[in-house]
C-alpha cells in the first residue's frame, strides 16, 4: 500500500514530543525579486518528516491583512514546509506594489523553493510544490502557474479576478478595493489600476484555461462573498468542468463571506485533503 508523505491525524492535533526528533521550527524568508527583497516566513515540520516533504507557498491577497496562519500551521503539522510571503511594497518587503509585480514575485519564490539548495536544506520534493492564494493572491498564483513548470497543485481561496469588474464596466467596484491599499508602498491606486488595465486579456480568469486545464486545482468560494462572488471564478471553472483530464480538480462552495471566517475548519480540511490526494496520486 502506498504511504502518504503527510500525516492527516495531526491536522488539528500536535504531534507527540519525541526527544530523538528535531522539533518543528521557523525562520525568516528573504528572497530577491527584480532587485527588491521579499520577506516572509519559512515553517517546517519536525524531523520525523525527513525527506520528500511537500512545499506550500501561501500567498496573501490585497492589501495583505488576512494571513491564513491557521492554515499554515495546520499544513506544517501534517508534514508540509510552508512559505508565507509578502509581496513587493507589502508589509515590509522592498519595492512597489503592483498586481503584475505580485505575479512575478510568486514566480520568483517558486524558482527559489524548487532550487537544489532549498530542497536540500528543508528536505522538500522539488516536484511537490503547491501554490495557495487567497483573494487577489488567487490571481497571483493562477497567473504564476501559467508561467512556471513543475507546480504540483494550485489552491484558489475566494479568488479575485482583478479584471472582472473592468470588463463588466464596473470599475468603481475595483477602485473601492484598491483604495484600501493605503498601507502598501506604491504609486497610488491609480498606478495599480493602470497596471491591471494593461493586463486585461492576460489576467482574465477564463483566459488561463489553456495553460492550466490539466493542472491539479482546488477552488473554494463563499456563497456570501460580496468581494469575489462565486461567479467570478465561473469563466475558468465552467471550462474545466467539461474538460476530460486525469488531474484532480475540485470546486467547493461554502456558506461564508470573503475571509472564509465561518468555515475555517472546513477550509483547512479541504485544502489538506487535496494536497494529500494529489501527493498520493503521483506515487
């Protein structure tokens, strides 16, 4: 029987202490992206998870208040190495914030965690990298997955298509969101808007289909979400739903709002099960 690299029994429970095993721990992430330093955190499980650990890159949304730390700690407990990152111009990272920079930042982090040095240091499998993005971070990981090879799986949490309201002639709804980014280091919401306008066709969710149609994907949306309603992911998911593939592709709707706050246990269980199933299917 094939054995999973993960131990799902620790999803909501701490592994028992073993003095012969190195403890779980964390360190600072510092990676350069286009001349700017990106900061964040690297979390790894205890030494009983010795080799071939999956690596999960957890990407925040706009402006980055929601960190999804509960998900990060749960995935670390079951055996994943988890990267939480802050984009350029966000929460101490250098550079200026743009949506296109966010995509480039995720690509850069992916090349870093797939490198031989990183895999040897943290005992990860370079072929078991998962990207998890919440809200605008869903766009970041979706677009990054189109641009880099070897991503094992993609998780979209209440994904936000930054082009959607512009395409619908409802730019005011997008600007309302962009104005909340006053904490970010940028040239202002107008500059961020112009950056999005320059990528209307490229970033539209439905147009990602040819590049990720055979990717392992889990998408979680909230039926009470007023920021990224479930229909925002429909242009992509409707195409995936009728495409025959051997990939694991799941769409889950929960009765929650944009932060998924009323369904955190369900979110953790769904994401962890998806990662475990994908790892098992690859063996």
